[in-house]
């Protein structure tokens, strides 16, 4: 699988297709990220959004834990 462009990288990355990809595909992704500052920035933004969403979900569940 050869990643042709940034749009494909973003689409597949947000769907989580690279999580269990082959070593060669992960290598291609790493190479693309090394060369493309836009995809690096997008990846960092997606990680930040995911971390914030997890934190917000934990905050919403916290009052329920205290009530038990």
C-alpha cells in the first residue's frame, strides 16, 4: 500500500487504519510524516482532540463515581 497524498493519509489516520497496519505501511506513514509538516500538524491536532475528549468523558463520569 503506497499512500498517495495527504488527503489519503488524513482519512486513513482518522479511521485508525494505521493502528494495526503492517510494518511496511507504518514505515511509509513515518516517512510521510517526516517529510510533510502539514500532516505532522494534523496528527498532533488529532491527538490533542482525542486526549481532550477522553478527559471530558472522565470528568463527566466523575460525579457518578463519587455518588456510589
